[in-house]
C-alpha cells in the first residue's frame, strides 16, 4: 500500500524511497516486529481466556519429559501462531506491491496452512481432545491446497516457465527441463507439506522453532531478492523470476514477525506458536522455495528442520523393525535433554540456533557454487 506513495515523488521527493525493494524489506521487517510487540500482550491475554492450553504437549508414553519440564508449560497458552500470521499479513499489506500474484500465493499458503493448524490446536485446547485433527485429515487438507497452488503456478506467467524444471544446487542448467504434471504436483507437495510438518516437529522447546525459522527466512529473503533481480540472477546463474522481489519483502516481514514472536516465546515462554504457527511458517517457506526454484536448497538452509524430521522417521522405522530405539527420544532435540550428560533446554535451543545459522550460510553459498 505505501509502495504507491512513490507516485507522489515529483511533489515530495522523499517518497521515492518507497519504490525500492531493499527499503520495503527493511521497513516490512520492522513493521512486523513492532506489530508483534504491540499486539503480543493482547493476543496472549485473549488466548489465555480461551483456555488455549496445549494439553497434548505431554503424552502418557513420555513421562520423563513431563518430569523434566514440569507442570509450568501446561499452563502456557498455545495458538500463538495467530500473532505471527497477523504480523506478516499486516506488514505485507503495508509494504508489498499488492498486485503481485505470487505474493498473494505466499500469503494464502501462510493463511491456509495456519488455518489447518488452528483447527488442530482448537480441537486440542478448547475442545480438550488431545488427538486433535487426524494425521490423514491434516495431510488431505494440505494436499488439496497444494493441488490448487500447483495449478496456479502452472498458469501464472511469472512461474509457469520454471515450475516444471528441477533445479539442483551446483548445476547451472535444470537437471530435468520439463517434469510431467504428476511429478510437478508430487514435488511441490513434498516441499510445501514436508517443510510445514518439519517445522511442526521442531516446535518442542521454548524459542527453538521460531529461532530456526528466522535464519531460514533471512536466507530465503536474500535468495528471493537475487531471483527477482535480473542482473544478480544472470551473474549467479539462477532462475530469474519476475516479481520475486515481492517475495523478498514477504520473507522480510516473516523475519520481523519471527523475531517479534521470539520476544514472547523465549525461555520461559509466555506463549507457544502451536500448529497454527509451525504449519503456517513451514508452508510459507516451502511455497517461497518453490516459486524461486530453490527447493533443494531448503534441505541445506532448513537443515535443522530436516534433521528433526529425519530423527522421527528413523526412530519410528527402526523401532518397528527391531523394537529398539536409535535416540532416547525423538524429535532429536529431546534426545539431548535426556542423555547421560544432558543439555538444559536453553542450551539445546541456542545450540540448534547456531547450527541453523550455519546451515543458512552454507545454503547461501550454493547460489555462487555452480
């Protein structure tokens, strides 16, 4: 919305800055951060009144974790992802170019995935049903959105030339120039749904998922800016996606919202993001990765999320095969809390943040190594 003030630059010269993507990225991040700080206390009070308590956070088959964390987390409201979504959407409406279709796809993915997570959180906390939405129902709803998303991407001029391509790090040209429609859907589903659920699995300790999401959002903010800049994209030999600069603004708003939420989610947390926030953030990141053709880079940039998801897959698969466990507990962040020389919750969180930042930097290097 404020972008259009540059049209008045002939009369007020300072308004010219509103047309620059870099200015709008920084302004969007700052606005989202401020929205989180200002709205945070009110949202937390409302969620507390709603009795939004994550009664499913501790399961009967994990009594050790309940002893480890005590009862204090049971009284912390969840569904705080509403604050994250509100901050991102509000900031984007102010600083992004609202005529960009790919921006709206990112926003809609954020909101749709957040709505699915909200339904799960609402059933768990307000309805007091610890099972929440069935896993199959979640996956079905996510898959339905991915079908629509893929169809739109195949139709839009900005994305239809690239969405069928399979870009691989270290290679200048697409490994597969044109995938079939079924393969495109499966690939987009793997990225978007996989990222969404990987962030969800990581959300187990105060500040862990939101801190890691911040570094991923920063990395994809830079990647989106490069993809939208014809000169930089040509120099780094990455796909040039028209309007991808608006995705950089979106990622900047996401970064600001994540940092703002971290203000309340750091240990000891005043609010949890719940599935509302984790599914929304993961889905939005996956959507951005698909639209700028940096899907496989997400395996590196989001390395912590990948490790968390792999730890669950390996744990479940190995246990079904041998009736033994690889880790003391999965996702893997709980393993470090339960080992012989355990890490404190803060140590686990901060060390995972450090690893996430390193992964993000390595992922950015992939832009140059081709």
